[in-house]
C-alpha cells in the first residue's frame, strides 16, 4: 500500500500527460486559461501536456503531505524534500514551459538520497537502511554495511540513468521518457528489492 502511495504523483503525472498528449488542443486551452498568468509568453500546444502533468504532480505531492498531516502521521524527510524539488523544478517547468527542468527532478532526488545515505553511514556512522529495516529482519553486522552501500550505488545509478534516458536516449521524445519514468524506474526498484531479498535470505536464515 505504501508503495502505491509513494507512486501516486508519478501515476497521475503519467496519466495526465498521456491524456493531454492525445488531446493537445484541450490541454493547451486548460493550461492557457488557468496558468497563463504564471507563465512566460509563447506557450505552444505541444508543450501543454508536460505543463499540465507537472502541475497535477505538484498538487498530488501536496495532497500526500496533507493526507499524512491530517491523519497525524509522520511526514518523512524524503517526502518533504521531494515536495520541495517538485515545487522548484516543476515551477520552473511551468513558468518557462521547459520540460528539461522536470526531467532533472528524478536525478536530483535519487542522487540526494544516495548522498544522504553515504554521509550518514561514512561520516556519522549511522546506517539509515538498518534503522529502517532492523525491526523486520536480523542480519550480521557486516551485511548491514553492504546493504547500505548497495542502496547508495543503486540510487546513484538511477540518477545517472535518468540523465541518459531523458537527455540522450529520449532527448527528443518526452512521451517515451514519461513512460520510462513510471514503468522503467518502478521495474528497476522491484527487481532490486527482489534481488536484495534473495541475496539476504541466507543470512537471515543463519540468524534465525
């Protein structure tokens, strides 16, 4: 359930972009009417889908935070950070109607998470992955360190991959990047978690 909750803005971004891509004139009319005062002049119909999808993703992220606060539940630091990033880079995307800003958002988020894990583990000697998972699984001491470094490398790799996909592989195909953002990154996360589980299973059995 939490996985779907975390994906909520991404799913809405994908859905609204695909709808707007198939209804460019309608999307352009909506964006021009309701967001025209907040954008630089010269919006083209072809730019409307990513603008509309970005605004919906920003609203969805605010809704995530609002929902947790209303339920008096903790809003973790990464969600606050994600909100800040999408407001800044989404706002730049909307104002300049330039998709390159929103394309940078995943890279900044993943790299920031990797840096946070690295600094915490190396400098402050606090393994955040252990803190998050220790109640669910028991591992030998050295495996927690390996797990932390594995997530650091994985997240940094995702950040680099996003740059390649967004600005090289699909540099002129925003629609393909939007699809990869949902299905590609979600698939990679699932594959990594499943692989991690299989790898750690023998160590969890030894601890049992």
